């Protein structure tokens, strides 16, 4: 019995999602310039032509990944967290716990962090940055840092630079998740210490 048009549409969507998910990991490990469509297709386990059914070019595929990273649930959750009526210390604790849980459990999360950092650094092949700090992750984190500085719970310094330092450490552990099989994960307390003052010293 031939497949219904609805089932055909579902199959196409499933394949597109598979390509995007697997490509995210591949781009994170190899970078944009280090990725060839032929190698990517082999990695996914599909024919090279299948990728071109869904995406006109490598740039087109990467643009879709970039769009998703910047509209992901992680970004929306951080935006929501930055606006909650709770202290910055609580926000940083919640953010840090969530990051550590996701890094341990999900290679795709590690890939998102890695790609977001690569894009923020402005690899010339695919990014055009008006500013070093274009990432929404950095911007929302900086908002929380500024709140904490007003409250006296966060260390002094430029909020965007502190955000950079915090996410830089997360990026390092995302790379370890992607490239190594055995490593010691940083603790929640260690990551929080980048931003938070000791409660006794507030």
C-alpha cells in the first residue's frame, strides 16, 4: 500500500531533523571550514544528494543550525530566568545547575555551546559580527551579573567580560564532552565561583 501524503511529509521532516541534529555535532567537532558535505553525509550515513534535497548548500544548512541555536529552548529559558523576581545568586545557581546537568547528559547541548562560541568568535567563513559579544547567552547572563553586582553578590568587573569568562569555562567543558571519553567534570560550586562572591564576604 502506498504511503499517504501525510506520512511522506512526516518522513521528510524526520530526515531533515536527523540531518540538522547530526550536522550540529559534526560542525561542532570540525568547524565550518573543516566540514565537507561529502564527509558530513558519510558521518550521517546518507547520500550526499540527500542533504541537497533539504539544503541548497553548506552555508544554508549552517544558517538553519545557527537560527535554531539562537532560538533554542535554552536561550528562552535563560531569558525567562533573567526576568524572574528572585536574587541574582539564585539565578546563577539555577543557570549553573542546568548547564552542568545538560553537559553531562546531552552531547547535542555540548555541540550547541561549542557552535555558539565559534559563531561568537566570528569565524570569517560564516559569521559577520558587529560586536564580539553578539550571543544572546552572553547578553542575558550579563543582565543577571549586573543585577548581582547591584545586590552585592557578584564580583566587580565588566558584566560582558565576566559573562565571557563564565561561558568560556562552559565552552572548555563542552569541548571535553565532545572530544574525550574520560575527564573530570567541574562542579556547580566551582563554576558559580567565577561570578559569585563568598556569601560570608557580601
